[in-house]
């Protein structure tokens, strides 16, 4: 019985020591401390691009897509700067148009394909607006025929 008591006391001491060390190292941080460390996201604003109408990548060129794209950009004050820069707007439109015209009817006709397209656009557009962040790519209108 003495061995059992000794093992139990040693286990309690080890567990208590481990928990104390984990607390000391910050593994048991409070939610308030984590919230204080998390930066508050800057609010985003919408940047609407003119609608796109283009043939899509189908053999006969008989299919087309009409898409209206809006970008959720943060911080919101950058939207006015982007809208005032005609060259930057032209570059943004060029990326969207190039990506859109490279897609097939099959890729654009289902929701999974649209999600992939949305992700690709976000990745391609982000480097163009280096001082801002493209939070989301939103489709206000999406027709493929």
C-alpha cells in the first residue's frame, strides 16, 4: 500500500507541476488577453467594377459570360484612392477579363467552379492593390450561356 500512495503523490506532484509550468508559459491564457492581442479588422468597403461581357473558352466561341464583380476592400478609405486611379482600374479589369475568358462553360456553370474562380480572382487582384486588402470577391450578376 505504501508504494501505491507514493505513486499517487508523485503523479499529483507531476501533474500539478506540469499545469503550473503550462500556465506560466501562457498555455492557459484568458479569452480577454487573446482578444486584446487580436487586432481589430479595418472595415471593408465595396469597389464595383463595370460589368464584364465576354466569350468564354469554348471551342466554337458561341458561349459567353456576363459578370458584375464587386471587391470588398479594406481599409475602406483605400477604395476612393483605387477609384481615382484610372490605370489601376484598367489593370483590375484586365485581370478579371483575362481570367474570365480563360474559363470554360463547365467551370463557370456550377457553384464550385464559381468559388474557384472567386479565389483565383482574389489571388490575382491582391498584388495590384498592395496597400489595401481584397477581403472578398463578390458577384452581383453572373450569367453564363
